[in-house]
DNA sequence: CCATCTTTGTGCACGCGTTCACAAAGGCAT
DNA sequence: ATGCCTTTGTGAACGCGTGCACAAAGATGG
């Protein structure tokens, strides 16, 4: 999961587990594809396969929404699309602002899949005066001074942060003060927000590091004893550390205990 | 989480829980910031706060790595940076290819945080002949025909997919066949890969939908009885559905049982 | 109307992850 | 050297998520 909620004691919202909520968009995507091919019904097995999950999990997920589906037949595609859309709140329009129209922000603004699901880019905001008025993806960039007014005028409750990390917390606070209660953060920083505000983050660097970990592990399994480069840092602090795990002793650790 | 592994029975790699691995980059980022400020040691409480997690969780996470840290004092920042880097496999260089140099791919190529942690963009690959040779972020884009040769020549094991959804599976298969064993997928599709290949996905649309869900829930709590727009789809399939949950009956569902 | 066959919905058990709470460890002052 | 004070490392309890396996539901054919 490139994803991750921040804070909030994992309250099961309205009885629907968080893990299930996170999968509903996957089901919806698969169902939309079926719908476009005019497939009338689909079994849990087929749909699960299309969404890349276990069929038992899918059935359990749907059971939290209600008892849609017909035994011996499956699920009515159109009906299920509607039910999930409604559950996710996609039957209404969500105006979204993007703050920080640099490389990433511009790419996001140009992203078609944005509008495809009820999300409407209400404004693009940047602090650079040179950007003001410049059209990106057909929308004129507005200056950060206007942020509060834009949020308020458009009733925006979802904000996307694509500024440098150093500005992210400050932008976040302004967004929240102006009324935004959900934030999608692309900047590599931990955002601190008041209760009642949801933050989700997307961090490319973290994803790559997780992949690197597994990659190293795969490589280490087939070629166990390899020499490590010189130890770039000194041992702990004052006294020399005595390691608890046997085998490697303190300073220059072997690549992996395998 | 914008993130999510695909397949693989959640094998605890080398005893380090997957959830812990996903947090190590967070700790590393916080530690790097401390290191730049020349802070010598840090307590679990401080570091946890900087990383946005619980201090008990942090200590347990570190306990999987070994017994670094000094009771009564805390952790040596430099030493811990090295240990986590080593654990994540960041002491070595990871050549990465990006496939699909459109809006997003170009933004990724321009992303500085890429190289900052041992990840080196080995090549940019696109199928559009018009892109070939064009420099993006100082690197000439290469044609997709060269994909296999590039992977092989550079020993690339990590690939980033930023093509349209329709091409993603095909690109994925070529990457895997050429020797890539870790994939970061930005296309909104479920990728099917053989065992031994790790896939992580980043999906903006899914993140927004999850936020919308919670946003709707927040809004629904303060204004319970609101009228829904007309039911856009017909009831289930053949016979009229009898809903199991009481209150709303079948067809036009009330907004929320609250 | 009845039998059969398919597929849902879910009770249950298990394992992972989180959190609490505390004993052990070590620095530091006296 | 001794005692105090801080902070780690972890045992244990708990809760959530996952997957199995099956009974119930309903469609379909005769
Ligand atoms: N480019 C990527 O692929 C990528 C990937 C992962 C993460 N990120 C992160 O996303 C963020 C943006 O990346 P980028 O490559 O687009 O950077 P960028 O420098 O190209 O763009 C940043 C933009 O934010 C604007 N900005 C700065 N401070 C602001 C403020 N206070 N209010 C409003 N706007 C402000 C700047 O004027 C600039 O246009 C960074 O935090 C980066 O680490 C980028
Ligand atoms: N732009 C965003 O912010 C954003 C956000 C989330 C997800 N995505 C997803 O990321 C992907 C890329 O988005 P984008 O906006 O950059 O699209 P884009 O159309 O701008 O770029 C796609 C690029 O991929 C290339 N391509 C197509 N088929 C290829 C193939 N078989 N091999 C190699 N290259 C190929 C095209 O030539 C093009 O340059 C899409 O799947 C999109 O849904 C984009």
C-alpha cells in the first residue's frame, strides 16, 4: 500500500471496515469495465479475479454493503455499480483543488481519470507569481493568495498538495483553516492535522524503498555470502555496543544472517 | 494507503513484518532530517513523533532489526540511518527504468527525490517514435523496442510503469521477461505477474475515492435526512430484491441508515 | 411442483499488527 | 561505588482482517 491513513483510531466507519473501503474502488473499476462491455451479471469468482482479490474476501466485502447479488446467478453489474458508487459518495460531485502546479501538479491536472469519477478540478493554485493566469490543462492557475476565497466560493472539501515538502505543512494548515477536511499529500512529509481531517499520502520514494527491500532479499537468498562495502559509520554512541543477536558482532555486520 | 502489494501470501520476509518494512522509509526520512541538523541522538518518543507514529510501535519495529539504541539515552542518529539503509538495501545502487514518458512519466523523471536515495534512472522508455531521442530531465528517451536490451545491459531489476492502462499488462510482461522482478505501477489496472515478482501500485483515483467515502460520511453525520437524486438504475435482476437490512426497502435506498 | 445445481452470504478460526505496561539496562550525579 | 532517573526492549492481551468451508437461497429444467 502505497497508501496510509494518518492518525484517527481506525474507527470502522458506519460498520464498513477500512480495508473494505479501500477495495471498493477496485471493484468499481472492474465493474465499470464489465458494464462498458454490456455484461449483465457477474459471479463473485469472476469479479474477484478481475479485481485481483480472493472471491471470499469480495463476498464478505459486499456483505457489509447489503445483500445485493442473487444466489445461483451472481451480481447485477449495473445495480452493483450504482450501489458502490453511492456508498463511496460518487453520486455527487467533489470539487478538488490542486496546490503546487509544478511537474507533478501539472501532470495531475492533465490527468483524465480525475474527472471520470465525479472529481472536478475546481482550481489550480501556485505561489509562484509567474504561474498566475497561465493555463494548465485548460484551467488558469490562480495565486496562492486566493486560496481561502477559492475554497470557500466553491465549497471545496478535498485538497491535493503537490508543493515541495517544505511548504506542505503550511499549505495544509491554510487548506484546513479554509474548510478542507480531506487531503491527498504528494509531498514527502508527515502532515499534522486536527481531528476530523483525513490525510492520505502518496510517496514514490517510499514505494521504491519497499521494493528495494524485497529486491535485496531475493538477491540475498541465492547468493548468501557476499562482501559488504566498508562500514560508513561508527558504532553506537559511547560504550561499544554488544549486539543481542548472535553471529554478527556489533560493528561491521554481515550482509544478512540468511 | 495508497499502496498495496499484489498477491504473495504475506510471507514475513526474514522475520521483519511487512508493516514494519513499510514504515522504515518513514523513520529513515525523519532520521536523515535529524542528521542534517547534526542531532547526535534521538529518543523513540521524539523520533516517533517526527515520523507520525506511536513510540511503542517504533520501538517494536526497531526491535526486529536488532538491539540498536541505548537505554536511558535513545538512538544514535547516524548509526541508525546506516542500519535502516542497509536493511532496506539502500547501500547499493538500484538502476530503474521508467516506461511511458507522458505527463506523469516526465514528472517522475524530473523528480529529484528519485536519485536522492540510491535510485538511479537508467533509462526512459516510450513507444512513441516522436519521443525517441528527445531529452527529458537530461536523459534521452529511448524507444520501446530497446526495452529488453536496456534492462539486460544495465542489470535493471526495478521498473516503473507510467503508460496508459491498456498497455500496462503488456509492458509488464516484457519487463518481467527481460529480468525485472519489482514493478511500481501507476496505471489503473491490476497487473498479473508470476511468483517472485513484486508489484506495488499507486492509484490517485483510488485515493480520492477513499477520501470521498469519508467525506460523505462526515457530511452525512451532521445532516442526516437528505433527499437522494432519482434512482439511476433498475432494481436487481429478475425478481424484486428483498433487502435483508431493515429500514430501506429495496429500490430507492435512503441516503444512510445513520 | 419437485429435484438439482449453482452461487451467495456468513460463522468460525487463525494469524498479523497494534498497544499497553513494565522489568531490565544503562547513564549520571553524588 | 551506589542509587536514581530515563528510556529501551518485549511479553502479553486485544482487535482487525483474511480465508475456509458450508448451509441456505434461488434459478432452472423436467
Ligand atoms: N515529480 C514527481 O514525480 C514527484 C513524485 C513524488 C513526489 N513528489 C513530490 O511532489 C512535490 C512536487 O513535486 P514537483 O516535482 O512537481 O516539484 P516542483 O518544484 O516542480 O513544483 C512545486 C510547485 O509548488 C509551488 N509552490 C511552492 N510553494 C508553494 C506554496 N506555499 N503554495 C503554493 N504553491 C507552492 C512552486 O511554485 C512549484 O510550482 C514535491 O514535494 C515532491 O517531493 C514529486
Ligand atoms: N497524470 C497523472 O497524474 C496520473 C495520475 C494517476 C495515474 N495516472 C496514470 O498513469 C499513466 C500515464 O498517465 P499520463 O497522464 O502520463 O498519460 P500520457 O498519455 O500523457 O502518457 C502515456 C505515455 O505512454 C506512452 N506509451 C503508450 N503505450 C506504450 C507502450 N506500450 N510502451 C511504452 N510507452 C507507451 C505514450 O507514448 C505516452 O507518452 C496512465 O495509465 C494514467 O492513468 C496518471
